[in-house]
C-alpha cells in the first residue's frame, strides 16, 4: 500500500475524543450543546479537523518518487496557480491562496499531478506559510535533485482578516529558491512566467 493515498476514513477513537473536546469548548463559549443545531456539531467538527489535517498521514517524498521519469529536458517546468488551503498553527484559523512552483530538471522529471499533491500533503497540517514554502521546495529538491527549484506562495490569512488587525485585503507572499533560481536572470524568468497570462 502506497503511503500517500488520501483516505477519508475517520478513527472512531480519535473522533470520539475530539468531539468531546469540541463539546466542552462550545459549552465554554456559552452555547447550549444539546440544542438541535449544535447537537451533532462536535462530531462534525471532529471529522472536519481530521480531514483538514490529513497531511500528517501522507509522505510527500513517496508521492514524487512514485512518478519519476528519466527525460533529457533541461528547460524550466512551471506549475502555477495551485490552490492552497491550510490551517494557521497560531490561531487555528484557515489561510488560503495559490502556490507557483518551478524546477529545472537534471535528467529526471515528475508527473505533473504530483506537484499539487505534495502541496496538499504539506498544507493539510498545522502550518505557517514560511515553513510550508520551504517544505515544498526541499521535498522537490530531495526527490528530483534538479538544477534548481522555485516556490512562491501568495495567501490570505483569516487570522489577519477575521480578528486582530482585520485587514481584509492583505496578502502574504513567501518565496524559496535553490540552485539556478538563486541567479537573478533565472528567477526573473520564473517571476515573469507566473505573473503573466500566456496567450
């Protein structure tokens, strides 16, 4: 059995424990946990949280290693506008946006669908955007040993929009580069490709 397939199967023990904790939290907020609208909320929340953090059970390296191919291609490969949904570890509120990823092969390429899969594997954990950006880059670098990797993530954070500073139009951009992308010319080409719409 490959250790990267997503399974929407919930642990009965974990669901029961989490649901009890959610019930305590809801009651602690002053709500009546026995009323119709909230009666099943603790269990639903317990299952939702398990789904939102299912990345802990996935090995991103295995995702990439399952679809490596020998190919004599040495130009930049870019996958952009990958949807990102994650959970801020500081406030347990969502952040979401887009990831743009590129690599320059060094004799090996990977099936294109695997790149969004590793984004999801790392994003579906308690995260900070900075770490998420580095983890994606490091995983691709380790699995493919390319000439370079570039990762840029643009995201909106609900901890900034719903609470605290309450700035609804703010975006956070993080980037991480290795190898050839540390050179200004290559990095500029990547930024240009993810910034422009191709006709």
